[in-house]
């Protein structure tokens, strides 16, 4: 069995003297130290001097790090060790890591990473939801799967390993990926925090991966997205988060497009070129297996697409209600208009539209609610017919229990109604993108909520109010997931609390290259929005 070390909260709250003084104060405030599990005590051995300075480590993107490994300025073993060290040093503040794969430090190819791959030596964390690695824990952030190990490596991870990426640990997820906060309870209360302000959430459900990349722990981290779980955390942490088209990447062995039509996987990055490199690694030929279609490599690489301008595009702008009862927060709408102005400066035609032309919102939201409440619990293994044993039901977070109990009111007819509504929504968006090349909107309708706050599954509250607030906040991300469209979240400045604000671009099916080209144009014209450094960051550790 692979050596591992599961990170849990420890008592008493003793803070390791190996942390800088300011970090010790923050750790006392937010989380107990991990004692011998901290970065100065990898395994049972005190860490030697890292191969790179912490400032350089936090500044390098994945392609730059891979080049250092390729030219033998550092080794893959050194990059893995430094990534694990970084994770342990910042874990007391971030609460973003479930375990590190300590055996990988001595044998970087142990899980199948390819030393001949273009990204050899680049470490990444794997979200504890979605694709898994053979022999590693795969718990989905829930007592339902506690201590469960994956029987096989899923196709997406195999593709990433084939490209040379090295999985170094598991990052936190919201329980079963159900919300826009990343707090779990199945191993004791664990709150994942935003490196820009530890009082706030990095979002969810991929909050652990987002926090790690934003804090400079690794340049890339795995994510999933079924209703914004990549794009929303990216927007709250100043990162780039891409949701690909349905069918672009291979699904886990336990999924197919019928039961998991909205779910996709991806990454967080700090540079557009890293997102393109990740997608080139992930989107390679793979047999269909359990899916209805096989994953195919694109004709041209996404990296090469960045060398071409997209030409003048017609871009729709919307910061409207999108069928919800509340308005978009004014600061978020303002940042979105800043991006619209930047796109106009780049030569694109930007037209503000009435959001009624996007889709039939009166049909869309009831259909999506049926999916979210009726179908989604079943996706992650919540049993319907036999029920959950009372002892196990009590181990679920309070709001997860309410999700399961609410799902009992849905039947097969509701599922069919959702599928019909989803189809109608996709047809409307097909018409929309016959007129426009892209759609610009906010990524999240509100500023970052508090960590373990209103969207936490750990806080017992009125269920209907919870769901309405969740859908209001995620309104701009959800339609892309339902229709299987590609969408990318990009940084666009900060809010009044100094926390990043993100915007989102939609494109036609399988036009990820166009989204990356637009992202690259914005990155070049507004560099101060991209690759920014939060207060909690590895660069402060030197």
C-alpha cells in the first residue's frame, strides 16, 4: 500500500516554531499546527533546504518549472519534495490538504508519471472528487466513502501522468461536491480558507485545489465542475479556471454522459499558457469505455492556438438577473464591465443584451433544481432504495442530510422532465451562439462569502432558503454546465475586501481554443489582473 499521511486537525493547538512568526500568529487564530506533519517534518525527517527559493517557487508556472527539470537545473524528486513542503507549511492557515503522497518524493514515477512527458516534474494535487488514482484514497469528502480506495486509475489522470505531471496529494472538496464552500465534517470540522483573506472561503466545491494554486504551492491542481465548481473558486482566488465542453475530456470509469451530463474536470492555473498545456495533456485519445463517445485529441494543440489571434469577435455582455429574483452585486457587475471595455480596446464588438434571449429562464431553473436536488445525490452514491443506515446518515454534514432527504421526493418522471428541459436549454443556446461568438458575464453573482459561512454544508439552516441563495450566487456558472458548453473564469481585479473578482466567458461547443485566445489577449493587455500574489503565499516563506 502506498505510504501516505492523512492530514487532520490536532489538539492541543501547538504551533510549530519552524513557521515564521507572522504565520504562527495566523495559525493560532485559524488552525492548530500539524506538529510533526508540518513542512519541517516531512515523514519523520526534517526538511532540507528547498531546491528553489520560495519566491522563485511561487513565481514559476508549470511550463517554466518543467523547463528547469528538463534542463536538469532541478530534479523531479526535488520539485515533488518542495511541493509537499509548501503544502505542509501553509496547511495550518489554508486547510486545503487531505493527504500528501510521501512515497512519490523518493519515486516520482510511482503512480505512472512519465519521465519523457513534456510536463515531467510538475507537481499537482488531485481533488478528492472525480477522477482517482489506483490504490489511493477516494473519499469524496464524505463519511459515505471514508477510507475507500480506488481500484483503478481513471483515464483523465492516466493522460496527465502520461504527460509527466506528478500527483503529490489530495486536496479538499465540499462533501460530494454539493456547494460553493469547502468545509467538511467527516474527519472532524475542516475549513478550507482563501489565501487572500483567511476569514473568507475560496469557494467550492474545488476550494482546496484553488487555495493551493493561488498560494503558490503548486502551479496546477485538478478540479471538477458540475455547476461552477472550477470557475467560481477560480474567480474568488484570482486564478484561471476552464470548464471544457461535454465530451472533450474522458470521464471517470464510474461516470457516463447519461447520469453525469453536467460534470466536467479541469484545472486551476495562474497563466493562460499553463491552462493550454494542461488541456493538451488531458485531451488526448482515449477509448470510450463507459462513456458514449471516445475522447479525441484536437487537430491542433491548444498551446499553438495561443500563437494566433482570434480575429474580431462579436461578444454579448450580460450582468442581468438570469431569471433569479435578486440582482448581481454592483461591484461584480462593474468589474465585468471593465473586462467588456478591455475587450473593446482589443478590437472586439461588445453588445449588452437582454438576458431573455439567452434561454427560457422560467423553464431552466425548475429543470436545474430537479437535477440538483433529485439526481445529484444519486450520482455520488447516496442510496435511494435501501436508504442510509441511521448511524451513517448522522455522519453526513447537516445540509448534505437535507439534500438526501429532499431527493426522496423525486421520481423517474422528474428525471425525464429535467432531461427535456436540459435539451430545450441547449437548443436555445445553440441559437444564441449562431449570433454571437462569445458571452461575457460574471463568474459569481456576489463577493466571496465567509469560510464555513452561508454556503457551508456544516451549518444547519432552512433548506429552501439555502438552495435559493446558492442558485442566486451561482446563476452565471450553472447554464454552461447544463448545456455542456465551454466556459472560462478569468481574474478581473478585487472587491472591497481585497478578494479577487472573476468574470466568465462562454463559447460555442468545442471552442475552448477561442476562449484561451481571448484569455491570452486579456492577460497581455491587463497583466495586473493575472498571476497575483495573496498575503498567504509561499513567497513569504524565505
